[in-house]
C-alpha cells in the first residue's frame, strides 16, 4: 500500500510543473538521501532544463560514506552543492552561471531567472527558498514550512530571492513516484520523513532503522539507551526504552468478571522516540545510501 502511495496533490503538482517548465530556466533539486531520494519521474518530465542538485542534511551524514565525488552529481554529472549550513551560498551563483551558459530560446530577451525547486516530500524546498530570501533580500519567509510531508500542496507563484541577478524561485509540492522501485527505498524515504510514519508503522520503521545501524556498525544507540551490548531484535530495545523512560499506556481488558484497566508498556511511543533521535542526529551521523 505504501509503495503505491501517490496522493491527488502529487499528480496535480506534477502536471502543474510540466506547465511551468516553459517559463523555467533551471531546476534546483533538493535531496536528503543522495540516491534513494531521487524521483525518476521528475527528471523524466522536467529534465530538459539545466539542473542543480542540492544535498541537504549534510551535518547528519556519515563523512566516511560519500556516494558522490566532488566533481559531479549522481545520475549524470549535473552540478551539485553540499549544504553544511542552513543556507547553501553557492546555489545562486551556480544557477546564474548555468543559465548564462545555456540556450534560453524563447526567454532569450528576458533578464530575470525563473527557477523550479523540485524534490520528494519534506526535503526542505520551502526552507531553501525562505533562506535565500533572508540572505539576499533580508525578507521574512514567503512560503509555509513544516516537519511533515505534504505542507506544499500545489505549484505556487514566483517568489523573488535575489535582486542581482534578478531571480525568482517557484516552490513545488514534493512528489514521489507512483510506484516505488523496492521496499528498501520506501523505508529509507520513510525514515527521512518523506512518507507519513503512520502509513508505514513506527515499529516497522524502528526495526529497519536498527538493522541499518547494526549493518553500518553505528552503535551509538547502545550508550544512549544504556544497553549492555548491541541487539539484533527491535522488541528488547523498545521494551528497555519504554521501561527506562516510563512510557506506559492504560489498556482495557475484557475478563469474565468485567472490564479491567491494566497498565502496559507503550511500544509505539518508544519506537517514535527511537526514530526522533535518529532524525535529530542523536544516534550518530548516518548515511542511508
């Protein structure tokens, strides 16, 4: 079910992006997972324009695992920028250079630059636009942001982010492929917040996260949660976390003499805490690809 999750606003957004492409000079793609975070459908529909890849969350990535070389972006050698700070300073100069070097056809007489900002849900497209406005125009935020996927529902109007060169960015909704290639790609996207947690299940995601941490020998969770050693199964970890943090829930049990309220460990709450610690970098620097 999750692999075919494609809300109506995503299909509508993809159609609007195709229409907006005629007025676009360049694409800025935002990703938080270097390889699994790409949407082939976006590149297939919009890939006729110059393309800049901006990698987000670099402060949470494992510096020992660099899937892209310093000379080219993944999937075709497009220019790319790493963002160790909230504002990638190299984006505007890089876009201006690409637009100046490439043919603009019907937009050759125009001095302004129109840029489409694309990517899967919840990768920071709106945050990038707001950051660039603060940097170059000293203006407040122009588009809503949030930690949940699906905040931007439609292709918005142009938002000015720079005066020289005159540059407008267009925020777009996060779009996933109508069908994900494999379950593991879907799990990576879910761990980074591109898919709502409840659609996958916090316990399933926590299980995959523990598998990933052990596979990469990232054992920071052992010290954080006071474990004696790494564990291969999620149930003992969640039980230990729930006991240590006092995460309990009242459950009504039907017995032969009537309903009885019992206190039980809250495993979903412990799983959510595990995911939240990972997303905040409290379990160490991890690259999923």
